[in-house]
């Protein structure tokens, strides 16, 4: 991380998230993105966006999490090509998509639920095939 103020914002968001203060965590993260808009490094922006989407998902705001994930471009190859993100960060970003799909499947009608779980399992499976990490492999199996 190049800017210590980014780390302070991220720490604040994580602390609020751990305390279950999801809405406040999202508000603080969005404020950080606005205030740091011009001086935030691309990798730091992605890290903060990931935190926001993860917090939305944990709060139960699955539709908003899906929308923000796409809006922020977290589903794009640019994430994989960013040399300043660690492999673990990239894995977490991709796994978040699969987790959101799984959360969405839980909210679908009984008729649609199976297809939703299949989509989530496929997302986890794709990540496992790319990364060979046990985390998405276990999730794909469950």
C-alpha cells in the first residue's frame, strides 16, 4: 500500500465490519473512495472496493453486492493482470463472486434455487481449476 491514509480507511472499514456495523462500514468505504479518488493507487482502489462488496454481501445486501462487484470491474481480467495485487487477494476477489452467487441462490425460489447453486459451484470450480487452491475446491464441493 502506497498511501497510509488508504490503510487507515481500510482498517476502519474492517473494524466496523467485524463489529457487525455493516451499513456504517459501507458508508465509510464509500467516503474513502470519494475522498481518495484522485490519489488512490489502482491496487488500493481494488482492495477497498473488495472490502465494500464483501461487507455488502455479509450484510445480506446480495443484489447490491452483485451490482457493485460488476460496477467496480472486479469481474474483469484487469484484476488478474494487476501486478500489485497478491495471488491471495486475486483469489479472494474471485471467490467473493462465487460466494455472492451462493448467497443469492439461498434467496431464490425453490424452483430456481438448484440452478443458482449450480452457478455458484461452477464459479468456485473455475477458481479452483485456475488456482488449485483448496478453498474454492471445498466450496465447489459443498
